[in-house]
């Protein structure tokens, strides 16, 4: 794995850890549990799918798996914004994790474009 891939891999791992910590703090209500499950699934699968992309069998497979990473990050962004707007985590500032979600999404989106343009 090249250095850039390792850096992204580490960022996605740290991101997954932050998502885990955040979901632990969600209310133990039906709504909190629902949102926590959705965010936990999408937020942690981004890194796992990135690792799969790094071991892709072809360029098409690589692009497809990166697109899944992007999809999961976009879903995570939705859940984070929902938590922020609904204020169900009153004492938690989500600006940093939302910013990291956007940064990671931009990196992956650019990687998809680059991979598609390489012939």
C-alpha cells in the first residue's frame, strides 16, 4: 500500500472510532437507537470498504468499491447533520466530525475521478 493510501486508511480508521464514540452517547430511546445503528453501519463501513478497494482485482472493481466508500460517507454525513439539527446530542459539538466527513468525501470523490480518467 502506498503512503497516500495508508494515510487515508488511517484517517478512515480514526473516523470509524469517532463514529463509535459518538453513537455510544446517543440517547437510549427508540430514535437514538435507530440513528445510532444507521450511523454506526455507514460510518464504520467506509473504512472497511476502502480496505477492500485497496485490494481490488481490477480498475473497475477499485472504482466500484471507492464509490461504495463515497456512498457510505454521504450517508454518514446525513445522519450527523440530522443529529446536529435535532440536537439529540446536546453537549456534543459535531462540527469537527462533519468537517472530516466532508474532507474524506472530497478525497474519495477525487480518487474516483482520477481512476476513471486513467486509461
